[in-house]
C-alpha cells in the first residue's frame, strides 16, 4: 500500500501524459515562453504502462486519471488506455481534458476501456472563452463534450474555474446549462499554480462566492460527508435533485485530511501533493533497469514523506516551481 505517516492511503493515481497544451488558460499558463519538457525526458508509453502496472498490482492503486497539459495531445493515449485496461487488477480510468479533439477520439477511448471524462469549460460565451484561454476553440470543446456523452464516457463531469472580471457572473448560467445537458458541474477554486505566479488570495472567487451566486437561482442541499468520501468536491443536490453541483475548495476548505492521491509527472517524478515542493525520481530507476520491487519501494518511501497539508495557509508557503500544466491537474 501507499501509506503516509498520517495513515492516509493513496488509491488514486493521477498521471500527467504531457506538459504541452493547445490552450493557454490565464490561471494555468503564460501566453508564451513556457519551456516544454525535452522529449527524451518524457516517459515513453511502455514506461507509463509499467509504472501503472506496478501501482495497481503492488501498491493498491484502484483509480487512474490521465491528465496534463492536454492529454489528448499524447499520440499514444488510446494504446495506453487499452494496455491499462488489460492489466490483471484493472483500475477505473478517467481523463481530464480541455475537450479539444475529443470529438474524434471519444469512441476509440471508450472502446479502449476508458470509463469517464472530466472536461474543463469555464464559460458559455465564446468571447470570454477566447479571453480566458487565449484561443478560439469554444465550439470544439462543446462538440467534444457532446461526443463524450454519446460515446458513453459518463457521467461526463465539467470543471469550471471562475476568474474575476472574466466569468465570475456565470455560475448560475453554467449550472442551468449543465443540468440541461446532463453534465455534472464542479467549480474549482483558483489555486496558486499558474506559471506566471499571478494568483492573489484577495482577488480569487471563493467557494462561498460561488454558492451565494448559485443560490440566487437554485436551492442547494448539501450531501453528507458519507457520500463525499475522499472526493475533493463537496456536493449539493440542486432543486431537490437528481442533479448535483460540486465545489472543489482547495484554498478555502482544504480536504487534505482525506486525500487519497499520488501523482506522476510526464517526466517520471512522483509528487505526493499538487503543492509539494519536492519530487521523487522514478525515471532514473526505470532507466537503470531497477526491478518492480525497487520502484515500488521508492514510491512507498515518497508517500511516507507526504506532508499533512498543502501549506497554503502557512505564511512561509512557497508556490511549487512547476506550474499546474507540468504537474498534472
Ligand atoms: N488540460 C486539461 C484540462 O484543462 O482539463 C487537463 C489539465 S488541467 C491542468 C486540469 C484541471 O486543472 C482543469 O480543470 C483546469 O481548469 C484546472 N486548473 C488549471 N490551473 C488551475 C489553477 N491555477 N487553479 C485551479 N484549477 C486549475
Ligand atoms: Fe491547458 Fe488545461 Fe492548463 Fe488550460 S488548464 S492551459 S487546457 S493544461
């Protein structure tokens, strides 16, 4: 098992497949100038599948989420999903994506064994989308979402980040739209993980702001802690159900005590937390022909050093050197 000194067990593995992206969301990437990982430093498809196999067979991982950067940009994605689906202890598999290109790949991903997708969409307004992501791809995302649902990658979850001055007035519209299309909407508080280090706590839209805004149009009833488990999203049923809305309040209502995550970057580093400042190198072990048992030992040791919390509230908090796109969100 992957267990830490606080007794938390990691069963959910997030795998970043690339640090590259075809959008430039303001809260994630700068408009230009971000240095990409060098190709030889990236794990190969074989290396990724081997690490996932070790995680599920030797370390108790039950759920694998592919992310990035934009994971649909990884040419071998469908093959990786297929090979992970064929593992003896097949984990549940999902993908977090901006949805661009999902229209073409959703059916193949489903056939390969992917269970679900989370698609990120922050606005219903094409002009705001362009300002937030610095690209004109709103339509592609909407088509990707439709394709995901049609392919059975359900429940399709939609992740939205609200940014002051861009889309902070859109929470109720996004929820009405998500309900109409049978997507499960979750708002994510903006975290200090942007490459430009521009995050300010004072300016951010909090879970409290989001809920107040939603309550101007909807009746929200909180779901119990039991339903939540270790999920990062707190959830509310909307207007008596069955539809729900979630809020991932990593900043104002952190859920570190129930965290069940371990993370692998596209260049083969284990991170125990999004906000960790340390990483543990698995790639060197992989490339020096270490046996599975040795790789599992290094991973377990990394997990043992997991800190109690993100440290966001500590005056000495330092934003991680790598941005969200390179860590894997
Ligand atoms: N490119 C894919 C996408 O956008 O879904 C996967 C990677 S992205 C880093 C994963 C998630 O992190 C997205 O839902 C995105 O909105 C979110 N995200 C990125 N930067 C963030 C930040 N600074 N604070 C909160 N969420 C962020
Ligand atoms: Fe790309 Fe996702 Fe970051 Fe937006 S949030 S720039 S889509 S990696």
